[in-house]
């Protein structure tokens, strides 16, 4: 038994209906630590190159880390797979209570493959694991699914991670939801749906053993105090991520009308103050989190969660919509039906621009579209989930939708590697543009968020390229560590703090430098996964719109992204990581990181190594 870990791996073959258990290897745990570190290694080792992500051969991996289930914001779990949206490596993280409950069953990894003959859910209660019939919940939303499964199990404290109809219908940006928290990006819910796996229900009573309980308690108390002394924590507790809407609008980075601009003139209707006045009534916290950034409220008869900043941007300003109540309802609809709100807002804004430019007509779409039409947003969400009419096209994601529509629709498709962009306009932030371009999972802020440092830097010019590659790399380290250890990334402290805590948990002598090494190892491994799948420098590119169309309004009006600037930053970024000019990890880098087996796999797949 390794202190800080559940100690078991659960393997589920849905085709054969078999469930097997393995013990967690100590060397494997030390080398990859947990969360997406575990998932990345398993996926690289066990997945064939070039498989269809929606085929039974794909793996769906749930993983927790050594911090998961402990009293230091240890609420997170990772879902790892090959993405049906991007065809790249994919992980998506979520908070709530599911991750800790899974850890309490004694499992650090659940590795799922194959496909059920009929709708099924996986039930795990400590050492018991079995596949159960899910026909009664197939076709239902996440909320009702949770209630029915809890009633069937006879325990309201059971935690459930489930897909909605979007996942069942293989929408390529379908999410997995637990406790109103989403593992949303990259179509992880579609992979789950392709396996006819409706849900995973967990109940654990085992607790977690640590090497030095007294020291863990002491360090945890210090960690919580440092966290809550940070003004960011207070802002998030008081106003959630919507606190940043006016700030980001002043920076010129709020996506507006399908990324035509980074400034939304009606942004004051999308603030936390408006939300508290019209929607929110209380805070909601994930497992053992002192911040409680989530907000709960109501719109008419409906209980709603949020919206947060990303959703208010992508379903709001990016669709020209400033009615926060409508956005909140659209958000709740996406959550229950199982859609990623970031991708959903993007594909809706995309089809609105196509409609406006005459690529689509009312006759083809079946309803009147236009920026600012809230009823159209809600209707399109339903059509996407059911794959009806134009919704069937949009359910493929913006990249494929643009290709299907033809004409010049691709000029208005905002994505990187097929993944729709989140709430930060890249023409207003060269560092953010680079972060999007190089992200292993496609256009995402979850890999790196350098924009705060870029805007406030006294050393480097905001719209220049100098120093931006290092900014992106530095932020990548800060974003990766929480996903590996299993804690929330809001308010990340020094690596030295986490090294002390992890040492007390595991009994290992862990240094900050060793933690940095694990982060580098995991990011290089996922880069190698994509290289094996055929991704190279040519794929580290921003949407065509960013190079050809200037920002239309606001403080960054007239800005475009220059390809030569991106090329310059890519060269520097690759060098910092020890990758070659094509973005492929060098052989010496892989050896230094202890990834010798990756070298052999890449060579076998005819990837040229320098």
C-alpha cells in the first residue's frame, strides 16, 4: 500500500463484460504521480495509433491523484481518452465530490474499453464493482439519471458521473457531469456514449492513509490559510469567475459575435452584481474547498448553477447575447443534456455568422438566426443534442461543420486542432495565442493561461513576442501540477509548498525540482502521443480569422495576429521544452525524462526523431 493512494486499478472490458483488478505500482506512481499523469501514460502505452476515438478500441480512463480526497481543495479527477473532436490526446478535469468518492473506494484508476451490447452503468462500492442495466436512464438528462440510480442503489450519498443525450448521440463535444461539475472538453462524453456506458456510480468508505498525518494536517492548515489570504480567493468566493468580466473586457479579450471583437459593449449586463441581483442566492463548494466559487440560483421555476465567466462569454457575448437569465438557462440546459458550453457557444456563434453572411438561409436552417437572439440559442442547443437539421452538422464541431457547409465557412470557424476556443481573444494577447496553438488538446485555456502576466508585465511589451514563450511554459507548469495531484487550480501556490505536502502524504522525499520533472515528463509524453498520431508543427496554428480579420472594436481594435510572430514564438517554445523545429520531442529529451519506451514507439510509427 502506497500512502496517499487507493492502491488499486480497475480494468473494465465492456465487450466481454469482465472486470479485473490490479495493484498500483510504486515506481509508476512516483514517476507520474496521478490524475492526467496516470491517464497519459496508460493511454500512450495501450492505445493503437490511428484508432477511431468512437470505436470500442478507444480507452476511457478515470484517474485521481494523491491530493484527491484530502482537505486541500482535493476535489479533482481526470478523464483521459483520445478525442473524437480533435483526434489528439485528451484529458478533461472536473471537481465536485465524484473524484474523492472514487478514491475512497480504494481505486486510483478506472480503465474502460470495449462497448456494451445495451445501455449500462458501472457501480463501484469499495471492493465491489459490477455492470448494471441502464435502460431506465438511457435518453434522460444527467439530473434525472443521478436520482434514478441513487434510488436504485438505495443510497442518496452515492456519487454519479453521467452523460446526457448529447453523449448518447455522439455529439463530438459532449461532456460528463457529476455534482453539477463537468469534465466537458474534447468530447469525453461522446466516447462514453459510444461505449453505451451511461454512468459510473461510486460509494467509498475506505478513507485515505497518509505517511505523516500530523504533518499533513499542519501543512494543510497552512495551505488553506495561504489560499484564503490571497485576494483571488476572496473574489472567487464573493463573485465567482464572473468577477473578471469587466476586467477582461477592459483588456479587450472578451470574445464577441464569433470572435469579431474582444470587447462587448453590453458587458455590464453580464457581471456578478447582476447575477446576484437577478439569479444567484448562495455559494456552492466542491469537496473540502474553502473558496466555494460556484453560485446557485433560480430563473423562474428552474434551479440554475452559474453561469461562470467562460459560459457567459461563449453563450453570451460571443453570441451577441446580454440577457444573463437566458444565458443561465442555456447553461443549465447544456449541463443536463451533456454539452460543453464553450464548444456549444462557438458552434452557435459560427452558424450565426454563416447565416448573416448568406452561407446559410432561413430555409436551410429552419429558424431565424442572428446575434442576440436568445430563443435561437436555446433552440439550437436542443437540435445539436438531438442531431436534428442543422444541429446534426453543428454536433460535429465547428471544424467539421465548416467543411460540411463549404463555401468560405472555414474562414469563420474558430478552433485549434478542431477544439473551439475559450473566452480569451488571441489577437489581443500574443501569449494566449501561442498557448492555444501549442496545446496538446487543442484550443484551450486549461493548458496555459499567461494572459494575466502578459497584461501586467513591466518587463515585456504586451503586444510583442519577446518573453512570451517562457510565459506560456511557466503557466503550463502551474496548470499541469493540479491536474496531476488532483486539486483545484484556482490559487496555485509554490511548487515547494506542494513538494512538502506530497512528501508528508507519501513518505517520499519529494523536491520542487522533482515535481517540475514530472510536469515536464507528462507534457512531453502527451506531445509524443500527438506526434505518433501525425500531428506536427503545421497543426500548431491559430484560426484563419486571427490572421486575416482585424479586431473590430474596443481597446485592441485593428489588431491581427501575424504568422511570423507565431513562427518566432513556436521556435523559442519548442527549444525551451527540448523539442525539435517540427515540435516533436528530441530523443535526448525523452531519455532525460525516463521515457525510453516512447522513443521505440515513435520510431516504430515512423516518427523522425532528432
